[in-house]
């Protein structure tokens, strides 16, 4: 365990935003994480357990200087334990602090298939079941075997089955609360070196494959990294389009009964052809559907927010490569991100009657501006 003095969270989040907390502790073993969190909880000290910092929006300010979005009177326990074990049969175990893309690369190199479509996603392994991370038609839930969790209420340290986690689209029972700390994650992968069935049309086209086909995992990883890189979704310290939290808003799911009204608003604003071509997929009920998933990026662009909005002078902008990412151009603060996110959300709601919901976890602030 190491103590870093006066350590700003902007140095540890992919948005490069966040003030200075009460203390920053770096835990380099799983045992250190458990002992430290238990001790701080017993002392009644607020704790933020930090992984890769890729899905966080942290308030500006510091202890004694709350700033516009609230103070940071908590202690950070940064999880940096990073052991990986890959068995020949396809069971992979990784500690929570492992960089996610390092794990993906290691499994592909070992001839394992299953994680390749999740290549290039920033952050740590421990965050993936919390968020039920997904991309290109694959979710962590599809390959998750079990998760080791420290229950901060009971103090119990135990392995949980996927059925106990409430996994759903970009969420789980672990998200939105601080009652559990992920310590290790196990996955069941394919030892034949082939990918998960290719479900995403864009990826299938680039691979020259049919949807549902399995391809060499290494090839799928290569193409996924190319696709993500073209959208500014692979971290690069020199590229401000990657100074983001990835996709900022989740793809909204509207009740099936309300979809007609949304389509009518799109037709009124953009014309019948646009309404017919609007991306929309039945979910949670098959063809009859209890909901329809829409494309947040499509809605944002059609509501008038182009790539790079609001312009070069703004400290926080939509990515110049992908409208779903809000990016720090180098001098932004969290209040700038909140202002832009509010504007985009309000614009989509005014135009199409659809409310967008942010994907990141908020610390010390919210999209409404309340601390």
C-alpha cells in the first residue's frame, strides 16, 4: 500500500477531470485492498475504490475547497493488483486491477476466443461486471463465470455467480452503489481460438464475414481496434478525442407503445425517409417487444449536435470522430462537461421526446448539478 500526497484524480481518469481527494492510497495486492477498505469503513471514512478511471465523472474542487460541484472529502483506494491466470481449458482468472485490454490481448495470444470484440475498451477488469461492459454485439455477461466480491456491509469476501449480479444492459447490482468491491473476475472462454459469433453488422462487413459466423479471434481483435480507433475510442495521450469516458450516453430503450410517437417526431423534424431509416431494435421481448432500443449517437447528430460541437474554442466538445463521446480538449473542468451534457440531453429530448441517460458513474456531482 502506498500513499500519494495531494494526488488529483484528473491524473487517474480518462476524462482527465477531477479534483484532489482527502487521500490517495495505491493498493498493489488484493489483500491490501480488502484490509484497507475494511479499516476505512470501520473508521467511518468515505471511500472511493478506483480502477482504471475510464467510466467516472468526478467533481472539481478538493477538501476545504469544494468548487462548483462539491468537495472531495473521501479517500481513494486505487486497485492496482494485476495477476492473470489462463488455464488451457478456457477458464481465465484476473485480479481487479488488470488493465482490461491487456487481458483481452493475453487471451487472444493464448488462443482463447470470447473477449476479442471487447478489445480497446479502457479501464480495469474489476469494472467490467459492474458495468456489464459490451461492444460490437458482445457483453461481459456472455462469458462471465464468477466474480469475487468484498461485501462492505457484511464484511464477507466471496465468489458470486452471474445469476446473483442482476446483469443487464450496461448495468448490474454492483453499479450505482458502493456496497461491493470487485476483487477478482473469472471468465469462461473458447479454447479453439475462434471469436464469439459476429453479431454486429459493421464488424461483419469489415471482416468479410456473415453475421453469426465465428472467425479467428486475433483477426476480430485487429478489426475491432481499427474500428474503435477510427472513432477515437482507443486511448491515446496525444489525441484529445480519446480524453473521454467513452460512450457518454447509453442507447435509450423506449417502451414499445411509445415508439410510434418517437418515430412521428423524427418524421416531422427530418422527413419520412429518415424516420424509416432510424436505427431501432426490439429488445426484452423479441418481435412483439416490450421495448425498442434506439441509437443515442444517431439521435444526437439528428438533433443538431455535429461532431466537434460546439466548436474549437470550447474546452469540452463532442468528439470530432464520434458524437457519442464528450471530450476534454485539454483545459476543461467537470462543470464544462456537465454543461455540455445537459445541452445535448435537452436538445435530444426537445427534438424527439427521448431522454438520454449517462453511462458513467458520478462522484461528487450529477448531471443535474447537484452534489
